[in-house]
C-alpha cells in the first residue's frame, strides 16, 4: 500500500458533527474543571517539582522527541504532522482515573492536569508551529493551509479556556451545584463523545479499515514513547514511585479529542492526521489500563490511600 496515498484522503465530517465535537470537548473540559479546586493550583506553588517535571516532559521533551521519531520511522507527512499535534496536546481527562487505578499520586495527577490545561492554550499552537515547520514534508502542509498559531490559540481558548474558567467558577462559588452535576456530566459527556466518534467512524469506515494497519504501529510506538518520556523524566529527577506513575500516565494520556477538533478546523479532515488522532484516542485507553495493571502486578486491587502531592 502506498503510504503517501493517505495524504490525499479527506474524511467525511460534516459541519454538524464538527460543532457537536467542539461542544463535547468544551463540556468535557468543564467537567474536568469542576473537579479542580484553588487548592490544586496552590499545591503547584507549594510543591512545584512534580508538576514542573510533568510540564517539561509533556510540552518540551515529548514534542521534541516526537519530531525525532517522525524523522526516523517512514510515515507519510500527514501522519508525521498528526503525531506532532497529538504530542502538543495537554493530558487527557482520563489520566486522573488511570492514575488512581495505577495507585499513583492522584493529587499530583490532578495538579498536572490543571497546569497542562492552562499551558496548552499557548504551548499547543507553539509546538505544532515550531516542530511542524522543521520537517520539510510537514512544513509544506502547514504552508498549504496557512496555519496561524494565533488562529489555533483562539480555538483552544474557546473550547478549553472558557469552559475551564466556567468550571472553576462553579466549583469555587457554587460547590453544591458542582457536586450535583459532577457525575452525571462526566457520564453524559463521555457517552456524547463516544456517539460523535462512532457516527464519524461509521461515515469513514472504509478509510479506517484501509489505513488502520499502516497507522497502528506509529500510534503504538508514539504512545510508548510518551509513557517512557514521562516515567523517565520523573525517574531522572528523583520523584518517588507514586509520583513517577502519575507523571508517566499524565504524559502518556493525551487529549486526542482536542487534536481531532484542530485537525478538522484547520486541516480540512486530512486523512492521515484524523486517523492518527482517532486511533490514539482508543489506544491510549488500552495502553493506560494495561500499564495500570502492570504497575500493580496485573491486579487491580483495593483503592490506594490518598496522599497530597
């Protein structure tokens, strides 16, 4: 199969579905934000080592090493650019749950989610623009779509920044409402997201089945790199075991749904990019849960006691 053929694919993703995806990402971000407290940000100031190592691994090391990976493995330009885009996204909303199951430091995971969600507003467009422009093949795609980091910034503020501010406001000033809607909101947003993804997958099933075999290796290798970067950075800087697990999972569980939104907003559903982001969203759940079990000797036993970061 000609790998370059995937660069010519434009997935069928109508405006209604795109608006629905934008809405569900905002809803998921709102759900994450109502779980956050001012104490989570205060904890970063009191004990900044863990979150700062997570920031270094997530927004500096992972994008740089992803660029190197795309220069080594033979992938089409659209696949390479999507790998860089996913690497530039903040941690996914499942990272806190998987950290909990892995008996990692959940408080640290929540703090890192708070930091990465805020940092992504600037770091995601910056990393995509920087690393994408350094690879001649992906630079051509960026040039063809005339990607402006400021345009990406505006989109991220709309679907991440505003819902996060709204969620933090509700959590801070209307805690009773936050307690009532927290669980139903998480369930609804996840079901809504899965429904949108399933609808889009059904509309593009032929493309998915044609190219999934080619793309799976790139996704698996990239996700393994992300998990290794997180755990390796935490180990090098001497974090304790539970903190290493938290950083590893936070860096390895990316918000690929945000990546999908950006791909359809700015790259017109470019095939290799969209399939990478979509498959990553499935694979990182599988790899994250498998890793959580591996950390516990392939047992998901009793819940860990909570300790502060």
